[in-house]
C-alpha cells in the first residue's frame, strides 16, 4: 500500500514497461479516445477504444512523452492540467488516493496487466495518466495506429467498463465523431475500453 509518493520516479522501476496515457478533454463534458487503425485491421465487429498515449522513450520525461504522442497520433497540441487528486489503481482493481509532488500532478497511476492473447500477456505495464485538454484540433491521423477519434460523455466512459455499445448507440447518446471512422459499420461495430480508457471509467466513479 502506498500512502505518499514524493516523485513519479518513486513509482517507476527501471526494468518495468512504462508509458503515459491521457484523460483528454475535448469539451468540458467529453473525453477524447482513439479507435484502432490499419495495424489492427484483423479485428472484426468487436474493437477497442483507448486513450491517446504511449511508451516512454529513453531519456524522455512524462510531460514530453505525453505531448509527443499527441503530436504523432493526432498532429495536435495539448495543455496538461495538474490534477487536484491522484489515484493509484492497482492491478487487482483496488483504487486508493495518493499524493504525488511533481510540477504536473497526474490523475492516476495505473498498474495494468497485459491481457491474455496479447504478445505480453501477464506482464505489468505502468501507465501515468494525466488530465489534458486539446489546444489545437486533430489534423492528420497516424492511420497505421489510429483509425478514428471519438469523444465520449463522462457517463459513457463510466458505463462502458461493463457494457459494450455499438458505435451507432454511442453517437445517438451524445458521442461525437471527431476524426476518421470512415468505412465503419456503425450498427455492427461494438466498442470496449482498454488501458487508460478502462481505468478512467473506474476512476470517474470515485
């Protein structure tokens, strides 16, 4: 159990896979997520959505990583927002409030376990989740990784941790198609959250 983290470096272990995820606000009421691109074209009717983010590169700090990933994936800029509270989501799903003394305080520290059927199944992936807001609109998507960008309401983010809606249902209930998503069958594509998107669904219930 962690009561106090003085720096993010106290949480990160050198030998552990580490990355950054974003609770990225599109509007005051909606969060931005990406749908998979050509890299995942073998997926059929069930596809994931996830938060913008990615792996920390050698010599890179978390803030730089977050901004780089948004630039690469969406060709957009962001403003990181220091969180009033930081949550630690353990790999078993337990969530507790912790203190982090960094210039930009993260929303959450997430111990994610790679799912069965993936190349790193069972391995730990530590994700630092920051609050952020778009400074510029997405331009050109990195189509190999990103096939579309959607904005979901807070209620949808929370509900979808235990419910798999169609893309049509999401749009009918307030979601926005921000970019891409062409050639998708809105009535027969079912979406589920992974990584940051899934963690955010639980954290927003706190």
